[in-house]
């Protein structure tokens, strides 16, 4: 008797367990029909840009000789998208076009003239498309462009921290 009772309990547990789990798909042999559907994505012409700081040094004395330093821009554009990279004049007092200055801080009105070049000793890098920007074509991957900075020899202003904020723009 006890064995039959245990068998009934096991049978009930199996039935309940089988109802708790999804059933496996059955196999049918009466024919089939199909339908298709599209999977889509539209890629548009697009670019992103990132810039690294350009630091001419933190212990410069007299500006009797030229000082150079480099920085990088990273541009990523969709594959085959043409682009131009422009650099603003910056925020230094007196900056305009490709004439750039770093300004002193606080009450110091002194400035330090500097250049941003497309290549070492090359053309000025500005923000006028077709004139002084740097162009390329996107590959879908990040591309690195070097900004060549140069401070020409000049009268040395008062000791201070000098700064200008330049905006890098990708046109596409």
C-alpha cells in the first residue's frame, strides 16, 4: 500500500513538473509556408572630434628663441564622409583669424603670441574652409591629426600663467 501511495506521489510530481516547463516544439509533416522580413539600419554622414591640450611648458623663462610643442586631434567620421577640421583664433586678447595670443591671468594684461600650424614649419591652421583648414575622408575609425604649436621669439611679458582656449571644429 505504501509503495502505491509513493508511486502516486511521484506520478503527481512528474505531471505538475511537466506543466511548469515549456513544452518542446512538436514536429509536423503537413507542409510549410515562409515569410521574409527586413532588418534595417541607416548610417548617415556623421563625425566626432576630440582634442588634447597643447602645453608649451610650465617653466619657460625669456622668450628669446622659438618654442614648439605638439597636440593631437582625433576625428572619427563615417566611412567615405569628407571633412575639414578648423581651429578658431582662440580666446586670447587680440586673437583673430590665424593671429593668436595667450592672455595673462587676473590683472595681468600681457600676451604671448603663438601659432598653430598644419605641419612643422608649415601653413597656419585656421577656421576658413577651403583656405586654411585641414581636410580628409572618414574611414569609420578614429584618425589622428597633429597640431603643431610654435611660439616665436618675442619680448617676454610679466611672469604669469598664459592661456587661450581654441575650439576645434569638424565640418562634414
